[in-house]
C-alpha cells in the first residue's frame, strides 16, 4: 500500500482510496445494506454490457477478482461456473462483508491485501478481472505487476471510468483526480481516480507487454446520466517476449573474431600478412547475424579459396584479452574436412598460404593465432600475451592425421 508522505503531511492517492473504501465498507456494515445475489457479471452501469460469456469457460481455472468488494461476482463465478476464484480487496470492512456473506463457499478464497502486493507474490492466474477497481491504483504500479501475475496466454478483463455522471471526460495524463463516491442513505466520500483516455490505457498496457484485444463502450442507460465506462479485454501474449533496454544501440567496446585450424598430413595451414609482419591462421571478424561456424567457413573461402561445411567445423572455445580499451573475443575452431588447394585470393590482406610442420612453426605468429594454437595444443612452444580461455562443452574435435 502506498503510504503517507510524512515529510509534508500529504497522503498519497492510493492510501486515500484505501481509507475511503474502508469507511465505505463500514458504512454498509452498520446499515446491514441488503445486496441481491448476481446472476451475471454486470460490467457496466445498471447492468449494461456483456455478461459472463466474455470470460469463456473458466471451470477449473485460477481466476482473480481484483477489488472484489463484498464478493458477489467472485462467489457467482465459483458457484455457477466452477472457477477457482481468489477475491482480493484492500479494505478490511469490504472483506468482512464478503466473509460474513460467504463463510464457506467451495472454490472461493477471500483475501484482504494490497492488490499490487498480492499480484507480486501470487502464483500466476489464467484469468484476472476487475469491476472498476483499476482507476483507484496507479497504473505504473499496477500494470507491471499484472503482466507477471498472468500466465503466458492469460486473459485480463477490466472496466474503467471514462466520463462521470456530470460529463467530465478522461485526461491524457497518467495522474489521479478527485471523484465523489455517494453513500446509500446520504453522504459522500472523495476518492482519487486515474480517469484516462482509452488510448493512454492502451499505451500503458502495451508498455508492460499486454495486448488489447477488444474495447467496449458502456454508457449509463438513464436519461441525463452522462456516466460512461470502458471495458477492456486484454491478453498476455502466449510467447514471452524480449526487448532492448533502450532504442539506442550499445556503445561498442568489444571485437569478435574466429580463427580456423586446418591440420593435415603436411602440417598446419598458415598465411602471411601482406605487410610481411605476421603469420596467421585463416579467420577474421564475425558478421552480423552469422553463426560462428558459418563465419569460419566464409572466412576460409574468402582468404584461401578452400571450401568446407559448417558441419565440418568444431568450435574449441573463446579466448578473451584486450587491446587498449577494447575487449577482444576470439573463437578458435578446428576444420575437420575441406576441399581445394589453398591459394592467395584477390583483395585479401593475408596470402601466401602454406603448410608448416608443427615442430617448425615460423616466428612472428599473429597474437590471436598463437593463443588459439596454445588452446588447441598446450604443449606447443608459443609465447604470446595471456588470454582467458573458456572451452565449449562437447566432444573434443577430431584432428586429421
């Protein structure tokens, strides 16, 4: 429950609402206000709108009535449809009314709890519904909790005030405003409500990964009564989505490359950089959307003219070091089968490919190539800057003899 701000003496809107609904429930307890049993869910004013049918078959499903009040609709779903209903309200007097009326009803569990706190700890539900309870809770607190309290594919139904009886319509800002709650027998209480446009409600729902499937207008049928509500039918997508942290791309701070080991009867394949300073394994940078095995095959073809299949590539693991402020990640691989004769390729910076015996490797190996070869054969007498090697799980590569 949102609490009072003790520094300036103000009370937050949700605490005001909790106090008001507790007073509302106490008023009806003292009056012993009679309430008839419901035969259908009344979504709109004076029973307008669809009934239970929009919920579909809820027999045996976990259902949550959020802001249940005296619990009549929750009891109806448990009794008439065989739903397993948790009915939650933050007002102890409203829950007292419900427990007095339904002390032991199979399939109905009554709970006095803050809505968001319950949503954050409950086992996810198949169906959640709320009859005009949403406008009393900050949507930025309520909706993310709802998104996780619904099972993937779960359904949400709720009504919200759109226009009050005086004709005051919704706002485009997600902030509360005062509304009057009239008491039976006379008297009024003031509540704080988030009365938002349907477009803003939908934007907020989408922000928290919930999808609006239908929207129904529910107008008061009485002449001169301007009250109007909106019934939202919402679903949590069946598949769990992912999304970037922000629309901005991450700052580049790492480089990813591959290096390929081809070892055959004549030795190890190495090429010479055109600047004449290093000897290197075939390899290069991984391109966007490319699998590591595909990168090895592509680089091998581009640099040497040899062909291989991704299935012929066995990944050794990842080597991590850094150059200046850039983390360098190099994935070593062994190519078990290839076709063709290695040769310098036009436009490539490494060429003059030849086979080198493992006991007579040339000096001046490129650092990344030396690191890969040490990971492959730790006994090779190679000096190079240290790198952290993480081997990939799986069978050891088969090395041609």
